C-alpha cells in the first residue's frame, strides 16, 4: 500500500541542466511504487498547451501559470505531477507554490558552462551569436530558488543519484511511503490476527 497524496514536483534549472534526464530516471521509480505520474515537459507544453507564446517575460510567466494550473488539478487528484520547465523567474514560481497545496521545488543546478558542453542542439551557440533572442542564462536572466526542497547538482551527481535524492525527499515530506514500510491496512490486519491468537490462548475463542 502506498500513499495516494498527490503533489507537484517542480523542476527548475537552465536548459541542459538535466531536468528531462532526471525525469526519465525518476518516473519508472515512482510508478514501480504504485504511484500515478504525469510529466509536463517544457518543450512538449510549448508545442501544445502554450503554442503561440514567445519568450518575453510576460509570455514565459503565462506558460508557467498554465503548467501550474494543470499540476494543481493533477496533484489534488492524487497524481505526482512533474513540471520539467526552465521557469526562470522566482516570483512566478512562488506564485505556483501558493496555488498548489503540495508543492515540491527541485533546483536542477548546473553552471552555464556545463550546460553549454551538453548542448547537442547548439542552442547556446545560437544564443551567443544572437540567432536566438532572450535565451535563459545568456541574454535572459535565471533566478535560482532560494529555499528549494531538493537541490540536484548534476555536475557532481549521476542521474540515478539525483533521482534517489528526490525519492528520499518525497518520503521525508510524506508524499511517498518508505519502500520497506508496512501499509496501515497490513499493520491493522497483523494486529487483529495477533489479538485473535491471544484470545484463543486465553480460552475466549
């Protein structure tokens, strides 16, 4: 038996920091524990839910509010909703924290240099040459979280270590029962069986 308490697992970090990579590692771990999981990936959301939005601060905030509203609906219905978007601005992330009752902020932390080295799409190079405007970490600011529930330092940790760190945080915060824990129903059943045995031993049954 597992906890059915939903939450929004909100990843924030630069492009290339490792948000999608950690998500791919984490999702099967959560599902193996019997949890319902949905992922709102930044690129996928922009193709569907936020098609037509640009990369101005106003449009970025609108995009994050849309992701946050969907996470809010999913979390209150027992799902672990993973938002894997850059979400560069602290104020709108805090706005989502206020909206979503069970909000777990994960800072996927990596330097611009490390992200550039991992950049198979060449986005940073295009940003540096001016081909891409308003690119976070180059020509647009990134405001790291001040008090995230989890920090994944992807220049020092493997994706498996980062995912395990998030699992431990979810257990600590009560959104996931420890893997070796006994469910309350199982415990109640064991206690009932023990009581019946004692009554039998005393001759009452």
